[in-house]
């Protein structure tokens, strides 16, 4: 009988539903009733006055399925619903907040007996997928809205596609995990976060008292505090030695701690090292959460070969495939000339470059020196051009009455010729961008010996830049180190274009984990952690 009726009604779903209700077809009456409840729930949200950006997606999603439930199966939350709730409860694993997805409210509705409440649960679960999935895939915030100096765009997530794929996934847990960044850097930081969260949950560590600098060989009650702190932080194993004696094993642990925190690794425990030791474990957890957010903003695939600069670490790496093939120290912008976060493609190098002095530097820094001594320009091999146009002519510096020139009326263009004093050194690496940021050499070599290296006007100074030039030009036949050195020795300006542009990523990461498992933290020199944390709190309506 059922086959005959189906043949008659298969093209008329409404007739089939009515027949099924009369015939007592199992579950159909309940399903129709439940769909009406979901539609009613969505309508109520639409008229609530604060429906939220996800509502249109939810309405479109449920309309496409005739408002059938997505997570309720046989009048109870199904296997996929339980898997989703488990992910939401464990959102902290990814540095996210379970409360952001109304997780407690969802859990409280799981065993409800009321159909209207089950309909509410179904819609809440769908909304949670939209919010959690987007946060996991591309971050909780839009970078450019958080910080005006961050110029990166995370991948876009199609919310309808996200919700559809989640409800159709045969393994929802695997699908959700696949939304997170698929990079070893993210996975390592996630594992580090779990480790530090355990430390924080156990009460963290006690502070080390301030005082005179602790050095190897000393005996001091504070050494016991230092030893306990490094044991709890995983830098050394507990031993049976004299707890108040600063021995060699403790020195090794201190040096490792200093290296992993961007401090001078000399084993001397002074004010800066004590300050780093006394950062609470919970603050380190928060720092890792912020940097996981930054990792979600970044693309998974950076390219086969690329240049990676971490401003917070004052370091540049060249990566080729799975290997880091070059590492060097860099100098980045001062706190009031912060280097922006951005990416672009390096397309050419300039050997023996000119330095076209930026107008702001010419007005604010050089003009006072010129007024004091007009011979300053000749000493520094700086030419004066009539203006910044293509047809500008050279002006004799001594013909200008510099005493009458004011910053507001400074129209001249200053150009420093190539030479040992040139501010850009002997080579600059160009990746054209609207911020006029590039990598370059510098005559101020001593700054690379500093632990904190934020001294530039925004561009990035590279230690041993000719080594970097050699590495980048190596694939181009004819450009070996000898030829580079010959061009540099000639003093003649020469542009060398790269046959294959190389991506350059200027990043700001204050926490990360290395391949060997070591966890690194760096000071927030530009207050970008602070701004990001504040933006996240505001997004969550926290004080």
C-alpha cells in the first residue's frame, strides 16, 4: 500500500505529509511541527531588534531545507550535535572563549523535553557553527579594524557554505579541526598553550624577589626562588643540590630562559630577567591566545620560498620549502616610527643605492643640522634638488639662505649619493608597497649588537645584507658573490631585477614555539598585544 501511495503522491510533498499524518507515518507529524517551531524561532529573532549579522544566513540555510532541523534527530540532539558541543566546550584549545558561542546555554538545553526548546537548541547550534567556524578559520576580529598599522586580510569564509558543509560532514569533528590554520607553527603554539594552561591551572609560579643581580657562584636565599621558578616553567629538573647556591645547572637554565624571552643570555639575573620571570603564567596564556589570533589572520601557504621578518624578535629568516636557509638580525622602527605589519613581493635589489631623504626627516632632523653648519650636506654627500618633480634641477647648497628656510616651506629634495656614509648602506631590497617600507643595509653596524633593536624610521635594516643579496640572486645565473662585490666596489648604482619575485612577510609575533618544542616570548615593543587584547575584550563586551 505504501508503495502505491508514494507513486501517487511523490510529486506533491504537501499531500504526502497530510496522508502520512492520517496514516500514522512515524515521525512525520513531529517533523512538520518542529519545522514550524524553527521558522517561528527565526521570525522572533528577526523582530527582536538585535538579530545579529548571522540571521540572514540562518534564514537562508533553514529555508533551503524547508526549516527541517539540522541537529535534532528523532526528537533528540544527534551525534553531530554532541560532537559540536564538545568542540565548543573545548574552544580554549584554540585560544577561543567557549562563552562567545553561548556554550553554557547550549549545554543546558541538550536534555530538554520541550519541542520549542529543542527548536531553540537547533538554531543556537547553527549559529554557534557560524561564529565558531569563522573565528577558527579567519580570526575573531578584522585586523585593520583592530590596529591601523596592520595591513593584512584573512581569508574570507562563506557563512552559508560553512554551515551547509558542517551539517553534511560525515565527521564533524574532523571538519571543524580542518578550519583551523593548517600549519606546523599554529599546531606547535596550540600545544604550547595547552602546556601553559596546565601550569596556570596548577597555580602558576611564585615570584622571584628583586634585589642585586644574581650571578653564578653566588649563595643567596633568592636563588631558591629562582630555582623553583625555572623548575615550574620546565627549564630544569628538580635536583638535590644546595637550593640557595647558583650552580652551573641553574646557569644553563637561566641562559635558556633568557634566550627564549629575548633577553641577553648571559646568566646574570638582573631587573629585566626578574621582570620576565615574574610575568604570571596566566598572562603568558593570554599572550599565546593573542598570537594564535594573529596566526589565524595569516595564510596557510606563504609560498615555496619567502622572507619572513618578525619585528618583535628583531629577526629575518629566508625559508625555502620546509627549511630555514638564512637567519639574520634586523633593526626595526622606533616605537614612534613603528614598522607596519604587511606583505608584498620583492621584485628588485639596488646596489649602491641613493637615499632620497623623506620630507619629514629632511624638515625635522636634517634642516636644523644644515642651519647650524651648511657644510653638513657636502660632508654627508647629500645633493640638493630644486623639488620632487621629475624635472628637478640640482641646486648649489651654499646658494641657499638656509637660515630663512622653515620646515613648513621646505620644498627641496635631498638625495644622498652612494658611499660609506649612505643611510641605506650598499644595498636595498625593494618590495613596492604604499608604505614605502623596504629592507636595506646600514652604516650603523653596532646597533645589531643590541638586544632590543628598534631604532629606524620604519624601514628594516639588515645585518650582513650582502649575504642576503647573494642568497636571493643565486638562482639567477651570473650573480655570484664576486660580481656583487665588484659592483659594490665600483660605487655605481645598479638595479638588479629578480627573475622570480619573492614574497616578504613583515609580522609581529610575541609568542611562538620552535620545532624543538621551545616556547618563546618577546616584549610587546609596539603595544600591539595590548591593543589586540583590548579589542577582543570590547568585542565581548568586557570592561
